[in-house]
C-alpha cells in the first residue's frame, strides 16, 4: 500500500458566503454538546492531516449543486487515470515510477485502499486497457502487462512494445481507437524548432502490438490529452512560450489522419479561423499556415491543458452530457498566472466555461489539475499532481 487514502473526507460545496474562523464560547459549546465537540475535533484533526500530507487544502468552487470531496491522497505525482474492465481505478505516478490501483470497496465516495500494481517504471504517464492488457506509456516507450479482471498486481514483467525519444516534453499518452489501433502522442524536444525525429510533436498510430507505426497527426507541440468521442480523436495542446503573456492561446483539436496542426510555423488566434505565422518562421510559405487545421476551441495562453474526459455519466445535469472536461495545469512563465482550474468545453460550439476553480488563491498555487475520469457512479475524479491528491466531483442537486 502507498500513502493514506482514507484519512480525510473533506467536502466542499458550491460557493456560499466566505467562511471565517469560528470562536466557540461556553454557550455554543453547551449547545453543540460533547458528541458534537468530539466530531468537530475529529474534523479539525483530519483537516490538519490533509494539510500536512499535501499542503494547504484549497477552497474549491464548483457550480451550484455540485460537491467536491477528497477521494485519495498520499501520492507523489498522480497524473493520468484509467478504469479497468472490472471498474477499478488505475493511476500513474511518474515521480514514484509506479502504477497504483485505487479502491473504494464500500462505495462511500472515498478510496479505502491503494495498491501498487507495477513499480520500477520510467516516468509512467498514459494508461489504457485493451485486449486483455494494461498499456503504460513510459517516457521512453510503451509497455504492456497482461491483465485479468480484478488484478491488483502485475502478473509478470512489462513487455516493451516500442521505444520513444526522451528529453524535452517528457509525457507520453496512449489511447485505443474504435479501430483497435493504438494512438501515442509525444511532445516536442524544444520550445519551438523543426524536429528531426518525426515521432515528436505528433500523434502516431500503431497496431496493438506496437508494430507498423505511422504518423496520424502532426504539428502538435505537446498533445498531452487524447480522448476518443463519437468516432473522433480529440487532443489538448500546449502552445509555445516566449511570445508574451497572451500568445499563443492554448488549443483543443479534433484530429484526423494526415492532418497538420501548425507547430512550429503557425498557431491559432481565433477558434476555427486560419492560423497565423509564428514570427520565428515568418519566411515559411503562407500556404503552410492556411493549410494547417485550426483549433476548434481556445483558452488562455500558457494555462497548460493536460488530461480530459467527455462526460458520459448520468448523474450530472443533462446540459453537461457530452461536454469535454479539461484540467488546466497552470502557467509557469506568465506575469499573471493562468490556468489552475478545470474547464468545460462544448465540442459543437467551442464554448469554454470555468467548472472548478480555487486551486489559485491570488498568486498562491494550492494545486495543479491534471486528468479527469468519469466513474461508474457518474462522479468525476480529478488528479492534482502538486498536492498528491485525487478529488471527487459529484452532483447533489440544487
């Protein structure tokens, strides 16, 4: 087992009046009674434990009718998630070099156990289940483990399927399409450059055994998030740096085979409109940018969109079904920080809305959202890799 997953069950509801420290006088203590004081002491103790484990607990703000609670904690760097065919939650922890199974056996909305499924991995990130295997995208390639329903420990060593170049943007993501093919993204080796290795700044498609690889989509500087929905592969993308606070906006893309998405020569400044030249590549033929597929939706520059999930559950209001939820990890080089929240994106209109905020207090960072996962009960889980926590978002009604 790793860390503590049961210790704290904090609940944060939709925004209300600002909370202030309470001072308990004798009259109030009499009204609360001994049992109430014991419960209060327990809650305060658990709050302190949460703070000690992952730093200050953010005051998260979901829309009205939603509640956010701590699902699990004690990770070093929880990143991407995947549900096994039997409904167990698997989480990658690159800093620990592990894949962890997170279990909630009594179905109370808080994990009661963490089990290390595999260790000794090289910065594992993307996870996918397919054809009786768990696929893991390490920073240097893709491996797989045989998987049977209910497995909590790998039954043997990893099988290496393919190698990928290291360095630069280190995350690798793996998903499977409706065609049974394996799709793998690898970010660029640089901020902005012309890559010599065509596997970088691209999504490649392979057979399930890692053979017969070829480019699927190119010109994506760092497509960390990949998700199939309605027969289309969607991607988040992290745009280049060093063009100031507001350029280029971060983009969301609908991928298609053979398409080019602009990097390093151009970028989208208006969703759905032709891309514009990057000033460092101004001599490139303008036709290159006109031919590049633009983002269908945009958000603030440098906010670092990472993982995503289309909401396919049944417990959120109907207006959220089919919406794309994205974790914005947050900026590192912007004069005023951007990101540090979860947004929803309408795949039909490109409209972007805040969904969960509170990870940024002024300029103080209290958490960094990464990936999202729709659970069988309709709740939405979120990883926070800076505080080592998983949060659970559920709809409880207005």
